[in-house]
C-alpha cells in the first residue's frame, strides 16, 4: 500500500513523498530542497529513499536532487529534454517507469518549460498524476519557455485523464488561482463553493491538495476554454472575438499574469 504525504518546502512548494509501508521504501517528487526529505528520513529510521522523480529543471524542483542522491543512492528520473542534476534515467513521453511497484506513464507537457513531463499512474480506483508546474489546482503554470498553444495542448492531455485522477501539483497556489477563476466565471456555482471551502482550509492551515481532474474540469478556467462563459470573458478582455479555445487560453493566461 502506497501512502502519499506533502513535505512543505520554501514558501509554497510541496515535495510529494510516496511511501511503501510494507518495504519501508519511499520516493520523492521534485525535491527542490533536500532538508525536508532528510528531516523526514531522520524521523523515520529504517526507511530508505529509493527514487527521485523530477518534472522539470527549475531550481525549486531540482535543488536538493544531487545531495539526496549522494546521501541515499536513490535513482534519479527526469525529462530527457532538460538539464537535470545527477540524472540516471532520461524520460520521454510514452515511457513507462516503475516506482515502488506502481507503473507510471510519462506524459510530455511542454509550456511552463519546454521539456516538462508529468507522471501518471493508471488505476481503476485511484489514478495518480504528478504534474509539477503544468496543471495547478484552479490554474496552470506560467509560460516561461513554451507557447500558449503548447500549454493549451498539454493541459488538454491532462484534462482527458479519468475524472477520479488525483492531481498532485507542486505549489500551494490554489486560493489565488480560484480568486482569478471567479473573475473569469463569476456565475460558476461550483467554483464559488470551492473557493469558500479552500479559503476555510487555508485559514485552518490545511493543505488544499490533491485536487482531481473532475474538479479541475468544473472549476479551472484553463481547462474550460471551450465553455461559452470562459470564451465570453476572454472576448471581453480581448476587446474582440477569440477564434479558438487555444486563443481563449492565450488571452486568459495573459490576463492571469497581470491579475
């Protein structure tokens, strides 16, 4: 049985910790800082870090990789198209990897960075998605390297996953993302309810993750670019009609950058 916990890092990052309680073996996703992982291992004697998964090359996702590999001997998996420290296995879209006995498919999701990948575990009961900074709860990553068309296509790949898929993104951005989403879709009742729920959680110091693909489809404007309500907001922001869902995405992503 695999247990998943979030190790907070920096001001708003999460390092996802996967634990096989039977073998006392664990894996981490995007350890931008080695210290939270080392602290967890020190507090759990007998556990071994076996695998480090990396989604993209930004420092807040890879800063702790080399040290953790040196101290634990863990294998490092990451995108083939990016410079990842201490990498052992370079991955491309369609590759399959096994982590703690679970099979993961690698999905290419360029946009935030050009070589960004996500890890998807298909399961009839509880599918899992570790998506780095591509899909956020209520939002999506900034376009540092890719184009709006690339990011729109990447989000479309993730939105097509089963609705029950758990979305494990890398930052606690949810409340701010939902505040923007309400500006795009003020009439979305499910979005309004989600905002209130997350606001209450954050007041209590509770993490807002994981989300699900179904919840994102219902409340995340970047997955709703074909909805008339989102297109209307984009048209108004654009000062004229948008020609396609990809153009709607480009308009609202630019809007979010300045929100």
